C-alpha cells in the first residue's frame, strides 16, 4: 500500500487538462469569465487572470494556449483538405467506371 501512496498521476492529469483546455467551449468560457464582469472592469490587460483547468494564468499564457489550439486546428484542417484532394484525384481516375454505369442506365431506360 505504501507504493501506491507515492504514485505520480501528473501525466494523466496533464493529459486531461490539455484535452479540456483545447475544447473551444472551455476556451470561450474561460475568456469570457476572465475578461468580463464588474470585478475586471477597472483592471488593465496585464492584471487580468484567466482560470484555466490547470490553474490561473496571465494574458500571455492564455494567448499561448489559444495560439497553440488554433495551430492544431489549422493543421488538422490542412490534413483533411489534403485527404479530400487525394480522394478527389482517385475519384477522377474512376470516372470512366462511373460514366460507363451511367451510360448503361440511360440506354436501359
């Protein structure tokens, strides 16, 4: 039992925190909560505190989180666009088969 008391679960917590932090809904809630409200109205930009799942962060850390998330989403979008380009190229090479079947359907009817 003493061995389990010294286990470090930080890696699992960090993975969960990164997953939750990357969620756009969580990002909107954190930004709105950190920058809006009467308690923040008199504060300057550098004094705002954003309550992320991993703890409170400054504006610079919050911007870094948002830019990293945007970069990941842009890379995923480019990857999907590349897959679509490959799929459309394969479809265009198979168009002869599609045209043959459409010709059969029009002549049969």
